[in-house]
C-alpha cells in the first residue's frame, strides 16, 4: 500500500505540474491576479483530490479484507488515520493494527510532500510577479 500510494502521489503531482505548465504558457501572455488564483486553487484542489484517492484506496483495502464492518467505517478510519488525527472511536482488529499505523506514517509523509509542493507553487507565482515588475 505504501508503494502504491507513493506511486499514485508521484503520478498525481506529475499531472498537476503538467497542468500548471500548460496554464503557465497562458500566464506568460496574461499575468493577472485571477490567473494566479486559478493556479493556486487548482493546485490546492488537485492535492485534496489526490489525498482523497489515496485515503479511499486504504479504505477499500480495509473493506475488502473485512477489517472493518462497513465501508463507511473503513473510510472514516482511513481518513482519521491518514491525516494522523486518530480519534480512536473506530479501531482495526489486532491483526490489522500495524497496517493502520503504517497508513498514518504514510499519510503524514505524503501530506508533507504535498505541503512542500504547494509552497513551491506559491513561490513560483511570486517569481512571476517579480519578473513582471522588472519588465
């Protein structure tokens, strides 16, 4: 699961970069605040969608192996574990607890990776602003 979600994350970030590069060509011509906001919102929602897919992947695993009684429980558990909130009101059976712990570690790493990516997007937009001011 860790390898799968890391590959999913890598591919997802690659797609986001490709979309932003495509949009960047338009920014070269028209550097407006609206275009910058579109890039920022696009990156934020893209990252949110990517994490949602990864959370659902873990939830599908928990439901498929019968580790939790319902898919709703599996999705709730996966969301709180991936985000490291870990409320503890839904728990995995003893045989699956290590998978839950690994999901938490996996989630925090992928969330950190996304944070670094998002900060990079913001900094890149600032570089466009500085470049435009110099002209």
